[in-house]
């Protein structure tokens, strides 16, 4: 069989298989409540008890979130075939402050990196001649406003919450990058990074891919990303189930309610030492809100966990001097605090 015929046959498999897979995915996704009810009944539990409610939460949310991840990661795998690191660097190279910040923050949405995996790309941007402030807009946006966070927020809280989170998250990334850029803090990069900037890397050309190759890359992307993420999902949902079933509602309202002005700063402080991704933290967010915590306070906690994680700061210390790290943490923290208070005021 010729190479062209083989290519055509592989494409046919994808074009036939994808609609079938989409229908199966949709059927399973819309029957998660029935599955969770069945598990509770099989275990002879009642949702009127704390254990029964916790078990129902776990067996509803776990497959629900994992199915969302599979669908989102596949689609974003396709998107990534158009936005490779080389092309992303090429798009940002030479962009002036302002326009570059908006573009970098927007690219952060379609490039699914956690805070730690975004750091190597951060270095690559600097070496390609992307301005420091523009690079920070990407570093903030990539983990905080990624496709997983948006889809899970949409699935759990509706499009209004997802849209407001998108807008506010982008504003934090854009404004923070602008502020850092205006401060002209390139001298606070580590010396070895400054030497790299003297000889800027040349962008590589992106090799055109056929649709078969794009589909196969997206399928491989599921294995790569899903394999890293699913333990966080299960652990996050397990913690969420415990909160949902056993934590008293009055306790959560007293700690994370709208009335306590200090709850948003406290949530940010609690979030920084932790490290997970959107898939792992959003089930916890859902459980906290179900117990009466204010949405803005909990989202501020989530943004601190995925956007200002302690491991990210440790990695950045290899690239940035303490003054620049302190500026980054301070500017982003102020942005997250504003987001928390805005959500609490609006919703």
C-alpha cells in the first residue's frame, strides 16, 4: 500500500472514530449522577448521612472531571499543534509593552502549562528577546487562566462564573506584566540569564503538520497530560468529598464568608504554600462553596495555589534575583486580592 493510501486510511479512521467517541463521551458525561446514585445504593448508604453524601460527591465528581479532562486535553492538543513553543516565541518576539502583554496573556489560555512547567518556557521567551514584562504576563496567565480551569468552572458553576474568571484572570496577568515591565527590572535577572539575553536565540520554523498527525498528537497529548494530572484530580476530589460530607457549614462561613474582610488575604496566604493544578483544586473549590464559603474568597485561594505556588517560586529563584521575585509575588497577590473582593461584591 502506498504512503498516500495509508495516510488516507488513517484519516478515515479518525473522521469516523471521533464522532462515535464524542457520542459515547456525551452519554457518559450526562449520566454521572445516575452512576453516583447507583454506587451509593450498592453500598447501602443514604445521602442523608455524611458518609453517603461524601461517597456520592466522590463518585459523581471523579468521572465527571476526568471525562472533562479527556475532552479538553484532546481539543487543546489539537490547538497546541498550531501554537508550539517556537511559534509562540515568534509571535511575542519584538512586541512592544501593552500589545505584547495582551497577546502573551491570551496565549497563556491556549498553552496548557502548570506554573512549574511554564518556567522553562519563560526562560525561552527571555532568550528569544521577549520583553520581561510581556514574559511575566504569559507566566501568570498560563497556569491561572488555562483551558482546564475555564472548562471545569463552566461545568461546575456556569458560563457567568467562567467568563468573569477569564476576564479577571487576564486582567491580573496583563496589568501585573505591565507593572513589572514599567519598573525596568531586567537588572534583577540572574547573571547567567542576562548573558543569554545578549545573544538572543533565533526562532525555529514550525513544520507544517497533516491533520492525521494533528489528531495523533492530540491523542498522545491525552496520555501525556492525563497521566500527570489524574492523581491530583482524585486527591482533590477526595479532599472535596471529605469537606462536602463532614465539614460543618457554619465553620466554613466563619472562615471564608463575605462578611470577614480578612478572609480573602487569609485564603491567598493559605494557597501559596500549596501546589496543585486547576484539575486538582477546583473540586475542592466546589466543596468549599457548597459549605457556604464565599465564591470570591475561594477563587482567590485557587488562584494563589495555581498561580503563586511555592515550587514555582523555588524554580524561579534560579532565574530571578530576590527583588524581582518579591515584586512578582507582591504584584500578583494584589491582583488576586482584587479578584477575590470583586467576585464577592458581584456574586
